[in-house]
């Protein structure tokens, strides 16, 4: 059922504009004629077209499907030692992520409001001996404001935008597998031509019944992502909690997306460290995945 929902969202996000093509085509043509100086401007121009449609769903984080995702440590996880299900190292990983605009501009200020939803699922599709269960699903609703600053800095750099909001993330399970946390979340985006740097600090909101009080020991207080786009190939690198933990409980990840057919891109994802998902936030993992994406961070 979750997989069908994933397919529905991908289809809806790709073809929702088709029904209103006659309405937006003149405006879309005008936007396409504007100068697009770099990757992030192109992404924002595409989003501006999508937002012309009422109840528009716009890609938020990367949307991808990895039919082949290999996790070398999964059989060693403490949480799975006594649950009676022998999990396989090869599984399916997918993520759906979209946002919906609520308003644009507060007075003369270029501040926009959004709500967003991201779902990451790890599916033991090839584990037929155990009825191919979903091993883990993380649910992440958000509400946030984006301030489009577009301030010129030195050496051709720009302070493109800043955002601030509230994020909840949980896996919807009961004890002892329950994982959840709430945080105040922010993003500061800088760019130079097709090179983008995103600094993402957060502040965790504490509460009394905490399923994972040591989560910040592994997630830290933020992450930084570097992205570069060249000839429709997008390369990204993410570092989280490495310096803060003295490189003992950090995470690094890298992705490469490249053109396949129209809006479909090939997608390769590699990661090493802690925090591959909430259930394994305190487990060291190495993963590599191969599949397709319909949207990336740029």
C-alpha cells in the first residue's frame, strides 16, 4: 500500500500541471525567457511555474526510488537481534517529499510560507521468506518560512535565502522500536554560479517521554550540504555531526544524479556513519543504492 501511495505521489506531482496547461503556458514562456544565471535560479523559476496552480505540490527534498540499496551492517543491529525477522542486506529504499505554498510576501518583505511532508521507507522487497516487510518508515511533516534575500557577497557569492520552521520526525512505531523528535529547523543557502552550500542548523525541543534522549549525540546540531550542477549532472556531499563528535559519531553521504529520459534521472547514493534512518540512528552503517529520481536538491 505504501508503494502504491509512492507511485501516486510521483504521478500526481509530474502531471498535475497538465490539466491547467492552457492557463500557465503564457506565464511559463515569460519565465523561460528570463535569464537563468545558475542552478538555484533555475530551480526557483520552475517552482514559480508550479505554484501558479491551486493546491500545487512542489518537490521539496529529493524524490527517488532505489530498487537496489545495500546495507552492510543491517544484520548486526542491536534492535533486530531478538525480533525474529532475519533482515537481508539488499532492500528497496525510496523517498517522497513535497511542499505546498501557503502565501507569498508579508507586506513588502519577500517571505513565503510553506507546509511540507517527507517520507523515507526501507522495504525488504526481496525478503520473501519473511513476507517482504517494510523494515522502517520515517514520517517528517514541516511548516516553515522562506526569506528570499538574494544578497550579493564578495567573490561572486550570494546569500540566496534563509528559512526557519518547525519539523517533526518519527517512525510511527511502539516501544521498544519507537523513535521521534521535534526540532526548530533552519537553512541558510549560499551560491556561486552552479555551486550551492546549504547550512542546516537545528535546535531539538525536549519533552518528558523521550524515546531516544541520546539522539543528538549521533545527529548533532546540524549538517552542511555541498551541491554542484554541471550539464544536468548533479553531485552532492553531506556532512553531519563529524566535527562536533570529533569524527566518532558522524555521517557522510554523497549522491550523483544524471539524465536518463525526460524528467527521469539515474540516481546513485552512498553513505557511511550514523543516522541512515531513525531506527538505526545509533548504529554505524555503510550503504550504497542505485535507482532513479524525478527531482533532486537543485
